[in-house]
């Protein structure tokens, strides 16, 4: 791996929710040691956000932000792509595989926009129409390479984003009672990965 020093991740202190958790999952699976700075998401956050902007840690005032190899990287999907390329794993090998990762990442980003809006109040439109459609589209992509991961038997950075959507929908009570079979198989395979299984166990509510 090209990394010369331990990366530092800045994100909000909101447990397993949100974009920063996607990066954490990736680095835990890849066995990348990192400093994990979690900023309180309360009345102090606007001032903290402004301070991070002044320090050059984020241009937008939003996180996650990853300090790595002497540079700062923002935007969680871009962070995943950077890490995948840096360590030479978790990325597509062919142009078509890279397209699939890009496409699913875009579908995930569309989901995330709607999910964030739902934190203010889940609508019937989101729960009963948008969410089922989202997982049906994801299922079509995951069916293409015979799973359990998007690229078949090779995990990729996009899988971490898709898993986070499943987990976070479950946390706000909007996950369908039955996922498409290929999506369920993906979830089971992902959660069975040794480093991921250990991370989930460490972060169960009773151990928080």
C-alpha cells in the first residue's frame, strides 16, 4: 500500500449512520489503520464545521474528510475510489466492471438523497415506492455477475455503499420485510466477512 502515515478520518459522532460509516467499513475490511475523529453533531457542529473549513479539512463544511498521504479527500464515494486505487484492490479490472461500480454508486447516491430527506419524516412515497424500486434496481445489477458481490466473487468499493443503504434503511424502519434474494445473499456474505463481522460485534448497542 502506498500510504506512508496513518490516515485520519473526520466524521460526525452519529454511530453507524451516514456517509462516514461507509469509509470506516471499507478501511476495517481492508485492514487500514486510521485515526477516527468523531465530531459531536449538536449545537457545536456549525462552529466546528466552520473551523474545519478554515483548517482546509473540508471545502464545503461537510464531512467525511480523510487526511491521507499529505492530502485531504472529501466526498465519501471519491474517498472509497481513492483508497481502492491506492491499495490496488476493491476496484473493477475492466472498463465494463468500472462502469458497473460507477453506475451502482450513482444509484446509491440517489437513494441517499431520499434517505436523508426521510430523516425529517418518512413518507409513504419513500417507504412503499422509492425503497422497493431501489432494491429491485440493485438486484438487477447484482444478478448480472452471479454474486454474492456486485462483481461476482470479488468485493468492490460499491458494495460498501450498498450495504450501508441496507443497514441504514433498517435503522429507520424502512427496509422492506423481504429483500430481493440476490440482495439478501449479498448482505449475508458481506456481514460474514471476518473484519466486518468483528466490527458489527464491537458496535452492537449493548457494547456502545
